C-alpha cells in the first residue's frame, strides 16, 4: 500500500503540470478572444460580443487568481496567502465572484 507521502507527491505533480498546461493555453487563449472581439467591427456592433468580452476577461482573471496561485504554491512552495492577509481574502472573494459571473 502506498504511503501518504507518495500520494502528496503525486497530487503535487498533477497540480504543477495540469495548472501549468491550463495557464499556458488558457491565458493566451483568453487574450486572443478579447483581441478578436475588440478588433473586428462585426463583433463590436453585435450586442452579445460585449458579454463575451466580459466573460473572457473574467476567465483570464479566474486563471490568474486560481491556477497561477495554486501553481506557485505547489511548484515553488511560495504561498502568497500567508505573506499577505488582504491578498488572501481578496483572492477568495474575486475567484468566487468571477466564477459566479461567468455562469450567468
């Protein structure tokens, strides 16, 4: 039977590689969405494109708050939430807010 340290190591590796992949693909993809919706005139005249721009911005913010901080904690053992109490509270609040806004 595997020990808890091997499970901890496995979960740490999964968090590092999956969050890294999400960051590498998600953040440029979100910025490309924003760029496309802001640059093309047909999208600027469409009413639903405003909603898609907002959702893309919130998704990038969600990645930066959730995946980036988890990646830094798991990969480099730097916990920003311990270093800054306002960041700790603001991170949770903004992450939940972004998540709920993108669902509506």
